[in-house]
């Protein structure tokens, strides 16, 4: 029987990290072929091609790196791969997944995975995660779902996934609506059909920088204004609760908004910004009246990536609000799970 073909590329991260000597810290060293070689049964599941694109800790991945990965993944599915898998560090996985998802317009699944434990650790999770990622990549039910994160036998949509623990095997969660699916005995299953996903045109301007500043207790928002003075093109405020800042921060948002777009997202780690509940100075109604845009269900990190992608695609400021609304709301699911694009 012909096996489906899956392309794997490695970018670095803990899944690939070894120590040069006892007691030295681990760094990325293993390439994609070495990662694939230690996964029992992998080549029975699919015909694997393995390439190393980068060997980096994920904190040092850049937008340009990810655009390269995107081109690589597109070339692989165009050449017949039923799905592609990227292995990388988990530290920025929720951001890289969302970034790639903004642009991925193919029905084939683009899967990201990694490891919380190094290859030398007792019960290293990398091989199991890679196998699960490939099993997810070949499943017909994974089509049309955009970019997926597979960790710990759980499948998350890039739109909702978050790293919520520094070292636990159960670090990845989708705090708002839960995981998209799970793997049982090597078979992925989904809790609901794929969601409709708008995608964005490729960046025209590569120099766009969007700052993200957290609103804190007894905080007048000066850092947000300094970011604008330093040349940032937009600011996302990780605001308190449902989208709230102090009186002084609110004044600052009015001033900043005269120069660049300001987006208000909730720093809580779950839930949406409110629209018309709170009437105090610095609350969502006041901030919207000052010209700030509300991120809805987008986390501050994801709002930053979306805003950056929209500005980099040349979107005029007047249209940002509409686009944010589209991305910041709960998804419309496509009823037939077999639906592709
Ligand atoms: N915890 C990270 C990982 O799982 C460390 C390094 C990185 O993100 O590259 O890979």
C-alpha cells in the first residue's frame, strides 16, 4: 500500500537539544533526519522526507524565518505532501503557529510540534509528539483546519492555543474553548468541524513593528508612549480585565492614538474584551471613544501578530477595526468536517 507523504522540517528547540558535555546546558544540535530516525514506526505511518531549515532556540525565530518556512511548506504540499510538520522550540510556538495560520491558505494541515523534555531526558516527549504530529498530518479530518499544534496527544488550533506552563508536559492549552481534538491510540479525532479562517496577503512592508505593553497596577502608560516615540508603528495594550487601564493610561492612549493605531486586548489569558459594560474612565467604552480598537477574543500576543500582518500587508488604518472584529470574534464552524477550501 502506498503511504501518504509527509514532509518534516526542523527549526531547533528543545526537541533537538543536546549537551556538549555533562553539566553543560543543552542547545539545538539534532537535525530533522535524526529526530525522525528515533521515532518507532514513523516510516510505517507515512513516507517521510526530513529537512533541517534552522537550528535555533525558538525565542530567536523571526518573521522572515517563518516566511521562509511558509514557502517551504507550500512547496512541499504543491509537490504532493498530504501535510507538513515543523518541529521547533515551544517557547514561541503559540506565536509562530498563529503567524503561519494568518497566511496558510492550503487545505493540507500544517502541523507544529516540539518537546518539553530534551531527547536525553527520561520519558522524552519529542518522539511521541513527532509521531502524533505525523498521524495528525495524514488524517483526512485535519484538512481545512489551517495550522495545528500537536503536543501531548492533543491537537490545538493555532488561533486558540497558548503555552500555559514553563516545563510541564501539559504546557499547551486552548483556554477559551478547549482543544480542537485529541489522539487516541494514534488516531486523531476532532470535537468539532473546521472553522472558517480569513487569511491575509503576504507582507509588502517588512519593517512594521508593533509594540505590546502590559497595563499594570499604578501604571500611567508611559512605556506605551515611549514605544511610539521609538518609532513603533502600532501599540497593543495588554489591558486589565475586559480591557481596562488607569485614568492616566487612558489619557496616554488618546495621545498615542493621534499617531498610531492602539489595540486593547485582555491580559487575563482567557475571554474577550467587553464592548459596552463598563462606564468608568479607562474602561472599554471610554477607550473605544478615544479611538482605541478592541481585540475581542484575541490575546495580546495574537493581536500583536495580526495587527503587524495587517499593517505589513498595507491595510489602511481606517480598515483595521473591521478586520480586528472579524478575527476577534468566535469562529463560524464549517458544518461538514470533510469540507476543504
Ligand atoms: N522550552 C523550550 C522548548 O521547548 C526551550 C527552547 C525553545 O523554545 O527553543 O523548546
